């Protein structure tokens, strides 16, 4: 699950960087929307998701190490 979250976060961050490079987008007759703020928001959201994925990797690694050190089934 952490691996999938990290991959999705990378894609969201990439979309955010692309949107930050766009100056403005015309939405309607007189509506112009600056893309930098939207791109920065997506980038930061992706960064938070990547950090959550990294925490998942660390916690999962700790659980796996504990399971290898102290096996549940006696042998």
C-alpha cells in the first residue's frame, strides 16, 4: 500500500509542477485562473502523500524486522 501511495504521490507532484509552469488558463468569457497556486497546492498535496508513503515504508520495515527477530510460531 505504501508503494502505491508513493507512486500516486509522484504523479500528483508531477502534475503540480506542470501546472505551476502554466501562466493562466481561460475558463470562461472573462475568467482567467492563475495556475501557479493550483499547481503549488497539488505539489504540496503530493509531497504530503509521499511523506505518508515514506512513513508507511518505515513502519512496515520495523514491523517486518520485529517479525523476523521474534517469530510468532515457535520452531
